[in-house]
C-alpha cells in the first residue's frame, strides 16, 4: 500500500495533516509517475467488460451452465 493510501485524515488533527501533507503529496506524485511510466493504459470500459464476462463465466460454471 502506498503512503498516499495510508493517510486517514479523519484520524489526524489539522496540524498533523499540514505536517504530513508534503510527504503525502510527494508519495502521490511518485505513484502517478510510476503509473505513467508503466506503459500505455487500458480504457476502463474495456477492463470492466472483461471483468463482467469473467463473472458471467464463473456464475455459469457454478450453476451448471443453466
């Protein structure tokens, strides 16, 4: 889990949020850069369509193909 995902503002005082903000923002920038450097992305709708198809296949297999 990245540093940006670990931050829970609801549990922190305003001064803690301000103190940690630069570190959190830098971690977020690093996460964004890592994603950008990982290659060409895939459209979300393409991913969702594939997941829906897999779910349908699992559901069909569990129900005996009914």
